[in-house]
C-alpha cells in the first residue's frame, strides 16, 4: 500500500485506534500542550539538531557552520515509494477458480492497512523503538541531547537517537538504493544510506522532520511496519506473521507480536527460522519488548506475565521461492516462460532507464492461461512413460497444448524438474524449457521431421493441386537445381532420401503419401513448387527456428531439418484446426497491479495462414494419418475426430507427434537432448523409444478430450481432393519416346517405371499407372514390356495339310501374305 500525503498543509497527530494501541497516544497527549502541534515540534526539533552536532564537530575538528550548512542544504521532504512486493502467478482449475502456481519476489512482502495489523505489534514497536513517538516531531529532543553528550565523549557518532520516523527514512533510502540496476551506482547509494556518519544522521533527521509535516503518525508507523526487514527475504509485518507463525498480522498474539518486533533490531541474528536464534529472540522479547510495553501501560500485568510464560515457538510456513514451487504440477517451465514473456514483451512497462520491469518487485497478480486439469494430465503421462533420465541416452520430452482460435497455452510439461540452481544440477533437472524458443528460456530447438510436411501440403493445395494427384514415391536421386528457390536460388549437386522402411510405393496419391509419410513423394511434390514459397507458408503458420535464425529452404527442409520448438509446432497445427487462421501463443490472460488496476495487454494476434477450404482439406488428409496411417498408435479411438502428423528424424534422434481436435492441439516431442541415439533401436524401461510419443499423446488426449470434447472437422473442398481430372492418353504398345511425348503433351509428368512382364513387344509400353484419367499435373508412370509374355508363333503346316479344329490356317506354298510387322 503506497503512503499518501495529507491534503492539508498542517497535520496533527492522528489517534491510531481506540484499542490497546491508543494508550500511548493518550498518555503522551496529556503531556503536550494544546498550542504545541506537531509542526511546532518539528520546528523545535530542527533547531535542536545543533545540540547533537555542535559538541561532536568540536571534538572532530569540523567547522560547525560547515556542518550546519550541510543540514540547511539537505532536502526537507521525502515521499515513501512504492514498496517491492511479491507477485503471484495463477493458473485456472476445472471450476474456473484461480490456483496459485508460484510467488515471485525479490522481497517477500505483502503490504497491509492499519486495521490489518494487531495492536500488540504497533504498541510493541512504539514502546521499544521510540517511546515518545507520539510526542516528538520527527526527532526526539531528549534522546538527541543524551546522544549528543555521548557522542561528544566518544568523539564519534555512536548513537543517533533514531526515532521511528528516522528509521523509516533510512529504510526508504535503502530500498531506493537496492532498486538501482547499475551495480556501481547501487553500491554507492547503499553505502550512503547506511554508513555511520554525521551527514547521514543529519539527512535522516531533516527528512524525518519533513515526513512528520506531511504524514500522520499512523501513516508513518504503518509505513515502517510494512517496510521493515524481518530477516532474509521476509519484509513487512504481514509476511513476517505468515512466515514465522502462519497467521495474518491482524491475528498476532501479544507473545507472537513481541517476538516479531524483537527481530527488527537485528533481522538476520534474531529471525525465527533459524533454531539457533530462538533463545536470543526470546531474551530480547522478555527483557526488552515486553517490559517496555508494560512500562508504557499498553499491556496489563496479567498480559505481561502470560506472554512471559509463553515460549517462542514459531510455526514456520515455507513460502514460494519462485517458479520451482510450481514443480508439483510440472509447471515450473511454464511459470518461467510467463516471466520471460513479461520481460521480453515489456508487459509491465519499463523503468526510467528503459529497462523492462520484472515481476519480482511490483506486487502483480498474473493470471495465466494454464489449465490445471490439463497440466496435471500432461505431467502424469510424461511421468508414466518418459523417465527423467536414462542410461541409454540424454532423454528429453516435451508436451505443449494450444487452444485453436485463441492461441491460449493450456499445458506445458516436460520430463525434467525445473531447476535454476547450477549447484544442484542433476540429470533429472534443468533450467532449459524444451517447449519454447531460446529467447523464452528454451533450447535451440529440435529437428521436426515429417511434421514439417504439412507446409509443403499447404503450398501444394495453394497452387491448385489436389490430394488425389499422383506423384512418384520411389527412392531416387534428385537434382537440386530442379527445385525452384526464389529465396536462395538453385543449389548445386544432388539429393537423395530414403522412405521410412526403405519401401518403393511407385506412383501414389498425395493423400496416401501423407497418411504413409512417404518422403520421396513429398520431395516430388516440392520439385513442382517454389521452396521459398514453402518457407513463407511455414512462416505464415507462425513457425520460426528456435535459435532465432531464419528458416532455411533447402530440399531437405521439406523433410523437417529446421530446428523448431514444440510450442511453435502446436500453434501451427492449431491453425489448421482453426480454419486456416494462425493465432500466436498466449500465456497471460490478465495482469493486475498492486493497486488493483488491470494492465492493458497487447491484443491477440490472429492472421490467416491459408484459406478455410485449404485448411479443411489439410485436416481431411491429416485425419487419415491417425485413422489408417503412421499415427494409428496415437489414436484415442474415443469417437472424437483427430488429425495429426508423425515426425522422425535421421537416425531416429527425434520423434514427434503433433495432433489436434477442433478444441485442442497438442505437440509431443521425445528425443535426444544431446547426442544421436536411435530411439527406434532403444528400449526405455521396456518400451521401444519411438513408441513413447504415441503413448504419451494418446493417454493425455483421452483425459483432455474428456474435458473439452471435439467436433467434426469441416468437409474438405471437393476440387482440392479430386483436382481437375484429365484423360490419360492410351499409349500401350507405343514406343517409350512416343508415349513420353503424348503424356507430357496432355499435361502430365512422365516417369519411367522400368520394365515389366507383358504380352506387348519388348521395348514398347506395357501399361501406365494411373490409366484412364488423373488429376491435372499428376505423375504418370510408364512401364515398358520385357516381351516375356508375347505369344510364340504357331508351327507351319506340312504341304497339303489342312487345319484342324482351333488351328490357324497356314498358307500353302505360293500363297501371298501381308507385309511384315514393323519393329
């Protein structure tokens, strides 16, 4: 709670309450004349500062006029700043209630109002630290005189007669110093705020006098109790009460309040979370705090004796120490991602130096998009199937779920524990978020394999091609210069790739090539497209390299050699489910500042990647991957439609499945964090490593579908499925050269399928695949006859022999015959 100055130019001492805390006010009020207000006391205190200074400067050999000149030139007013407070990060549970993930803080502080603090705590601090608090005007005259005499005798500044107002000023200056980002400037400011010197005491006195002119006594005491250190990172009476006794400051008993106020005198030496400090804390409580309260008549003899008989027995309540406290949900990495998003996007604004503000000082409430139910399911599935470490490889796994249409990140988990302490590093923990890009706390990404094929599929359909178009899927060597690339220009050399399993499916439809993930079919498709446009299509789906470099557009990239983060792949597939509209990932729903005001956040960013017709046709093709293709093991078979795409990289180093319903899109990556161990050839706790992605995805989506459900995908565009059907010329029996001319003349791609057994003459066309008709531009594979099934000629008849039943007539000698067949 920020302190506010009075609206009037003069203030009189406000009576803090009518309860126990008011007794001090009543006692001192009787001793102060009615004509002497706080402003008058402040003026007197200013004049009497010389009573402390003059003897000291005389002994020290410093000119009094110089020292008092310093006092005169000092500012006479200080406004309390916004105090550093912890920020809270929340997720949402199944009922819509907010669930605390973690509290992030530099100082564990929760500011409270006057009525939220036990009167025992207020009375304890006044009775002990400043018994004449309600009498003086910022500087205690009597204490100043005593301190002056003592300082003169010692020749230094051993006692400063610090009032609560002066201590409050010191704490304000210390807080300001600690907020400075430049290390050298911060160190200097801290030294100036804490050094033992006449100048510092002068500054505190004058600023305390000015403080008393602007604020009520209750404002000053409240500010002091909220700013004070109670050991370690615990600041303010409310956090101290919760930390050490597990109660709110309003509910502190006398014994508890006295032991907390005892800490203020020596925060780290008397803090209650160190058992070695308990005896010293109780001694100060019993010998200083409680007797002072009894003397000031703020407690009765009976209360005093009861408190003395009560042992100091703290009930330590561990508080959040950052995102690691979200590990119980496996959400430490998501928490870290949220914090980095806030800084990277300057969502809290910037400081005077233009540096993005952090969470750990502002007292913000950050409400995220994380669904606790989904996060719990994700964490459970990874825990069940993917161990945190493996002796076989440096095993990593990530699961990320994005909501189509909003980009909201609903789950983010991995097979490691979030840990930022290098000294506590283990194979089971890391600070690297496998799900995000490097600037967001992630890795440099992982090759995505055949999941990247969806961008070639999208570009294929954008160029007017169809799913039923047929392409050559056989393994072959490609000439790189045949691949158009308007971004990088054509490259040199050749490129070849094996199909998974080494098969040669021949001419295959794009639909079947997608379901079976036929590498060479997709390279054939890419050969008819511009590689630069494929890259631009991927970028339209929000994809970028995790390391920050630009996507490359080599032929090999069609098969997924760019390193990309799972979050980006999930968001890209979500665009397919969202009728072709890509929505950038969103992890933060709202941010509320310490005053209760909601911060303005950038609007959601959703842009078309492809048309709704293309997206629906892509979803149709990708559905076959789940129902009858390479991802049948991921199929939940729960009656809800799913589509998706598998991905496996060279040597099975990285394995993927990215899939979606109309409601949720989830990417699962399992692979090598470092190294190139084949998951397909490795057993992980008795399960084939390449199967883990399917087991995790299927188990997780069963739970997720149970909550979110899913609808039917839009029907595909008929023209994009069938394409423009064109008659294929009949070339059977023709020479290969004649067949090529006819097929290419009809607008098809000619492909030599080699020789085959046929009843056609050797070297002529035996058959084509397909035949009849096919989509415009399809590949027509031509097979030539090896002549092995050509019928042998019948034997000649003897002279005069006639033909028998079923025999062909043989000409007699001298009979005429037709011309010999051409070769």
